């Protein structure tokens, strides 16, 4: 298992991960499935997936995330790929490993992505509870068996479905990154990205005691990040990460509107690191150029960490 990423954090340094996968694939011409979003791209456009990983590694990412965000049975089966769930997960890990072999050394780690998103992002389409848990166990088990270094839970925006995914991920024995999405409500409260009536603190208080290795503020509006870091650090003594989104979603495509510039992302990151973040990257709307800008800013970021 590659634990160079953990050593970087343990030494108090800044760890760079990759940026968006799904939206970057869309930008490169891969059609987004109406039900599984980017989940089938491993089967339909494997070279594009691999090349995207390679570009992020070249940009400076020390952890790359598999293209399995939309690949649980919960999403793939309604999209017509139910008999290829295993092939998708193993293929995604293989493509990430090939990308690493092509352009990097073994210090680049591979994170296996699992989301709790329902098919077509329809909140009424979740599987029954036991089948949903089985879908997360299947995904986590396949990723672990294929050789990922850790599990990255992404778009964790509630407690009910998230607790099932956490349970399944923890059963692998691998390090678990808990990735919560949030936004700032009109009254200033920091709430779930998907549920304006659910405060972020409720999610954190439910899931942090389950034992993640790292807590990420991911796919979050940039203006919500500073207060979200504060909320996490009041409850969590371990490492904190930030990888925000930029633009907006109209199913099934991302709209690249008012995307934060790479230079502005790097400038914002200075404040995030000063507030306690150690892991940095990007989510939907970001690109290898954003990771390249973070890499260029790494000396300044490290200076802030050492103050």
C-alpha cells in the first residue's frame, strides 16, 4: 500500500490531489450518461480517462481519484450496466495505475471514489436500505481488491445514506477520506450542498465519530469553505482537505460558467491553509491548470503551514 500521502500529512506538509474527473471528461468530449453521469466512461472512453489522470499527475497531483463516482450498482444498473459493475471498478483502478506507471513514480497514491448519489441524481430513486448498503459494500470491496490505497467518500451530503457508505468503506480496513459538500444559506448558515434544511454540523457530528482518516470539504461553494473549515476543526483534530467546485450543474452536464481562475484558486488556498487545511485539489469545473497553479504556489502554501 502506498502511504506517501499519509507521510506528507504527518510531516505537516501540504498534499495536492487531482481536480475534477467527470466534468473534465465532459470537457474532453465524453458524453455524460443521464443516469450514471461519468460512471460508464471507463468502458466507453478508457483512453480519455487514463489521459486525464496523466495530466493531473503531470500538473502536480500526488493522489489521483478513480473515475468511480457514478459507478455503484445503485447508479450503473438503472443505466443498463448492471452486469459490468465489477468491470467498471477494476477497469477504473487499472486505468489509474497505468497512468501512474506512464508518467510518475510509485509515490502517487490512488484513491477509490464512492458516492452516495442515486441514479440520475433523483432523491426518490435510492435503493431499499439493505440493497443500498450491499451496493456500497460491493463498490468498496472491488476497489480494495483492485488495489486502491484508500477510499474517498465523495458528495456526502446527508446522514442516512452516508452512514451506510461509511460503514461499507470502513469494513475494507483502508484509510477513509470523508468528503462533505456544503454551501452558505441566505442566513449565513453552512448547510448540506443538497439539503438547505440540513446543517453541515449535523452531518459532521453523525459521521466523524465513525472514524474517518481525513475530512474533506469537497464539491462546495468557495464562499462556504472558510466557515466550513472552522466547523470541521471544532470537531476534528485530524487532517482537513479542501477541493471546491466552480460552475453549476444542469443534469446531466456541467456548465462551465464563472469558473474560478487557477490563479484565484491558488490565492484562496492560502487562506484555507492558514485556517488549517492540508490537502488541496479541485472538484467539478476545475482542471489540470488549477492543480498546476496550486503546485506553483506550493512554496507559499508551505510557508503558511509553517507559521
